[in-house]
C-alpha cells in the first residue's frame, strides 16, 4: 500500500509506503547488483535497476484509505530507480575513473529525459545515500532516482526564492551566489572550467558542499559534452577530498537540484548539494529536536574553516 496524504498544517504531501517495511537488511552473501545474480546484465559499466521496494509506481496502487476535501489522498504515481554506478561491488564513486563517471552522468541525462516525459511526473530527483549511518542497506555502489507526482517542498522553496530574486533583480539567484562565492573565495574547495564546488555561506551541515554549474543551466538536458566531463571530474574531486579528510569512506547524502520536469523555470540553476552527517571523524550531526521540529538548523562550525580544511585535502587516491 502506498499513497500521498496531504498535511494541511504544512501544505505538503507525505508519501506513505507500508510496503517498504519489508525492505531487506544488508545481504550476507548475495548481492542482486553483482553480475551473476540473474538480476543484472552479466557485464555492465553503469545500469538502471528498478527499485524492488518503490515508494511510487506506474500505475499506482489504490490508496489504503479514502480521502476527503480536508484530508486529501492521492495515488502515489511515480517511479523509483536504482542507479548502479559500477559492476564492482567494492567500488565507490571517488574510486571510479573520470571516464567511467562520464558514463554515469550520461546515464543520469538519458534517464532524466525518459522520466520527465512520463505522464504525471512533476519532479525527477536524482540522489545518493552513502554509508551505513545514512541507513544504506546495500553496500554495492549505487544511487537512486525518485520521480515524484509533485514538486518536493524544499525544491519548491528554492523555486519561490529564485523566482522572487529574478523578479526583483532581473538576475538568477544562483548565478549571483556563485559570483559572490567566487569573488570572496574563502569557501571555495575545488573548481574546473565548468563547475565550482564550495561550502555555501548559509551551510547547515559542517561539510555541506554545493557544486554549481558556471553556465546558467536548468537541468541535465542543457549539458554540453564539456559539462558532462567537468561534472564527472568535480564529483570525483569532491568525494575524494571527503574520503581523504579522515581517511575513511565518507558517508553523505547527495542530491541533484534541477528545474522541475514540466513547466518553464528559466530562473532555476542546476546544482548539486552534499550533506555529510559527520562533524568530525567520530562525531555525527543528528537532526534533533530543533532541526526536526522547528526546521531551524544549528551549525556549530564555520563554513570558512571547514572549506579551508577540504580545500587543503588533495583529491588523489591513496
Ligand atoms: Zn554487489
Ligand atoms: Zn543561473
Ligand atoms: Zn538546492
């Protein structure tokens, strides 16, 4: 059973998915994502795998409960994909060569194009949860794609802010942030000809890195070949820096923020956001009462200091 339930106090949808309770724990001796499992091709570089426990499906199942005008209920139409980064069970994003990561970026692009064309899809969210502390049950390197029948609330807030900025200043909010960060420089951690990685002035997590395209791009569809390669390269640099920071495979949540799947959003600007839960090698930042219950974040570090740490770490394999 899965459905969308409307929260009238926050004006947002909650997706229920009681089916997901049956999700497996970490498999002991068998991995469905490894060649030979019978579930994936015998040879692949990168591969789209349908999520076995999707929160959204086409066609959607009948909702478990009937809604009304006040407590609205909608079917959870959508798609959930698993994106396999490599056939090597023990690889991780920073360990893959740039040429291989270009294939990942191209797969994201082609899958994004397919998913946004599906009827009823409003937002295609490409993301990765990495590490057991984030609750990842499959160690095989992978990310995911959720295709939502609505625009998720955080993206909606960014769209509202970007639209207002454009209206007031006739400029892109994200282009302005990028200009300000590059002019200041204290929070930049890596840069190539087409992308800039930095800990934003307004970071909520100690090691929260954002990657902005330098050109004003709305979605992956607007990429040129140089940008495919540039994104692959800077993704590798950022994640290598993370791993080398404490000499450990660094857990993170990574999300691609793009313009919605349908409609015109010329004021939005493609970027990637990383939220690593670590605040030191041993200590994690938890989303406790204030963050969870009030939405206000307490970041007990300075973005400028954390950026200097990450900038000093070399993006090379040990
Ligand atoms: Zn595997
Ligand atoms: Zn822009
Ligand atoms: Zn964003």
